[in-house]
């Protein structure tokens, strides 16, 4: 065999073992989720068999059980909070990030440092004062408390993220816009925002995920009226024991919206940021 | 259309050192001229162009386009169009939209926009690509879109900032000719920045040479080549670069090795900087006046060969351009003479200014 052929075979063997490894790792990671999906279509009896059963007659009874346990109000709370928080964060973060990246002034780096510092305090340390403040403002068990908290929690992150996307906008492209006669709003809406659109999608996705899955504030500051989906899920841990199948169904319902949003955002994320603008 | 005037225009960057990126630039560009700003990096040529575009402040002096003073106007009110080094196309817009953008902002009617874009596309052979996004174009096509974006606006002045430096060598030569032709056809005043002196020489009606923010000379390419105003221009314009060396001045002139070069300059100088272009030197036979050069390196370019060597006495390096068919060999000693006694340049040894006319 020639050396070229040997080298080529070696390279192929390498490629195959690498993709095998990738598959193994991927399946390891996805397996609990697949198991959750499978379990959610089982009856409680099927879910408890040992050894676990791979083949069973699927049923939707767990899903209707979840809805019967009052899932929908929690879903509505989560949706309301997540959508509103994401919108508010984007509306505030985009202009802030623009100013902090493309129109810097003397105090810009201080401002950025300040935003970041607000993330340095562990939430556990802040929960008692937050509880007291919420109580005084009559915002306990109120979705608006979550809206305010999640917005302030996500805003620094969103500003930093959006800023890094703005920094990647080619300066010459902005200058070309100015020479072409664009005013600042035109420049922003017609040229800069379309170019950073993938960045906006990424930031929105992060914001949705964090708001949707946030548990600590929600469990401490809300109860039956303003509870979100993660709080609902905890309700399955009861003294009578776990209802695996129903918990799986609830968990599946809880994660579906994020998966859908992620899938939509992904289509925007893959587009190159400023592909074709320069060079 | 209009001419451009820089009147003692300066750009001073704030900070501890007050860097004068462009220092009291005085330059008048008549209507329709193709002016090339050339210089090494950091010479202020791009800054000068950006001052005209309104992308850089004018800290002192003034800039006029036509009769209008534009010193403090924003870019959009200056009636200019600019082609950037990176092209700076709008990646989310099609070729047609890229070209139409400025016209739409100015409220030109839909039919007119479409007609103008089509016309420019035809001129630049972009008609087939009007519906494509920039990322689906080659480098040369993107460059043409950038040109098209400038052309459709029919501005008073075209500004071009090294528009060819991202193209490969072959395309660059081709596009160079196309831009020069296009400018002649449109007759629009054009300011073109480059660090490539071949571009400067071949494209410009006149060439302005800058160094450290100061204008060195502004003249037609031929004039620049034949009568460089100072040592810097002499060394910068022409490829390969002029041989420059400072030598003692005797009564009968200076000596280049054994070769006497008669010069006549004001007598109070004891030294003079002598400049001889590599193409002004030639290999000569025995008996002709010459100096001896020990060959250290031969660069063969096909048509020509560049012979690098040192005067046999040691010291100054000299380059000679010879016929590519019969280059001397390495280590050989060759006799080199002047092609024409008039083809020498003399500069002041201290301030570098030209002494002969």
C-alpha cells in the first residue's frame, strides 16, 4: 500500500472514531430527555416497572392529568413574564449597547463595569431584602414583581451581549451609511439593526431561557396566584411520593416552549453576522 | 460637479502629543480632475480624504467643494460619494438595494431610482447580479458594487480610499484601468487615496505626495518622476527606487566611484545628495566613463533585471536596471555609466530640497 493510501485510511479511521465518540456523548446527554418524553406517554404503572419497559401502549392521560392539576394558570404566568421581560430587556438593551459600543464617551467603561457588578451579588444574599421590599410594595405573589426582577437580572447580560455584536459591525459600513445620507435613526433601523439581527435573536433567546427557567425568585416570592411553571413542577414532589409519569408530562410541557423558541432563533443565529459587508 | 479646495486644513488628534495627522494642507483640485493622494502609511492621506468626506473633523483651516464651504457640514450634506477600502456594502441588501439606498433616502422617485440603478449596473457589468446579496459575489464584483453605489448618486466629487487593495494582482490592474476610464467618461472630480505608487502614476491627472501629514509635492506624474521636489519624493516615486547618496562636492562636480559627474550648484555647499534612477544607469564597455560595481544580487524580472551592488570602494549600495536577456552574474564586477548626463537629480544634503531645475 502506498503511503498516501495509508494516510488516507488513517484519516478515515480517525474521522469515524471521532464521530462515534460524538454520537456517544450526544446520546448520553440527550438520553434523560428522551427517557422523560417516553415516560410522559406511559401510565404510572408502566413508569414504575423494573426493568423499565421500552415498549408500551402510549397514552395521553398524564397530559390531561397535568392540565387538571391546574397547569394552565402557571403556564400563563410564565408566558406573560417571559414575553414581557424579553421585550422590555431588548428595548432597553439595544439602545444602551449601541451607545456603549459605537458612541462611547468618557464614562463608558465605568458604566459597563457597573452593569456587570450588579450580577456579582449572589441572589441568595439579596432574597431577604427583596422579600421585604416586595411585601412593602404589596407585590408578593404578583407577576409584576417577577417582571421587574427578571428584567433587572437579564438587562446587564443583554447589554454586554448586544455590545459585543455592535462592536463587530464594520465601522466603514456605518460611515458608508452616513455618506449615503442616512440620519442616525435611519442608520440604526436600516443598516445596523438588520446586521446585528442574529445577535438580537441570540440575546432574546438567552433572555427567554433565563426568564422561563428561573426558580429561586419565583419560589420565594410567589405562591398559587403568580406562580410560574418551575414552581408548578416542584408541586409534584409531595409527601405521598413521586408521580413519575405525570411529572415527566409536566416537565415536557414546561420545556416545549423553550425548545420551540430555540428552534426559531437558531434559524436566525446561523446567518453570518456581517457576511459580505467587507472584503 | 465641482472642484475641491483644501485651505490650510489641519487635523490635530487631541491628547498629550497633539499629533498633526494632516498639517496645513493647501491643495486645489480643479473640476473634473483625477487627483491621487499617495504616501506611506501614516502619511495622513486617508485622513485628508476623510476630512473631505466629513468623517474626520477639520481642526484648522477650511475645505470647500465648489463654491460651498463644507468644513462643518455633516457627510450627507456635502454631495460626495465614497468608495471604501473594504467596500462596506450593506450585507442584508441586494446589489440593487445597495445602489438604490442613497437615492431612496433623498426621495428620488421609484422609476428614477430603478432607471439609474440599471444604468449603473450596465456600466459596471452587474446587471446579472442585481438580485444577489453581497456574500454571493466575488471580490471584484463587490468592488464594482461599491463603485456603482457611488456612481448612481451623481455626486460632485468621488472619494476613493484604496479601493483596489483587496483585489488580487491581476484584477487590480484590470480594475485600475476601468476606474480611470470610467472617471474620464463621467468627468467627475475624483480624489483617490493609495499607497501604491504605480496606481498613483498610472491613474492620476496629478499626484499629491504626503509624508507625516505634510504635502511634499503635487504635480503631474511625469513631472513628479522627472523633477521630484525633494529627497523623499525622489525616493518614493519610481520603482525600483532612485539611488540616493550624499557625496562630497568638488570644483568639477561629484564622483560616483570613478565616474565624474559634473554638476553646478551654489558654491557654499561642501556636500550634495545625488540621485540617479536605476533606469538612468547602464552597463558600458571599456573606454567609456564608468564606475565599477561589484554585483551582490540580481533580480530577474523577465523583461528587465535589477542589479544590486556596491561601489567597489565599499559603502553605498547602487541598483542598476539592465536588459533582462543579458544580466551580469553574481560576484562579477561590471562597469556602469550614465545613460544621459542630464538624468541626475541633486538635493540639498540637509533639508533635502531639489537644487537643480
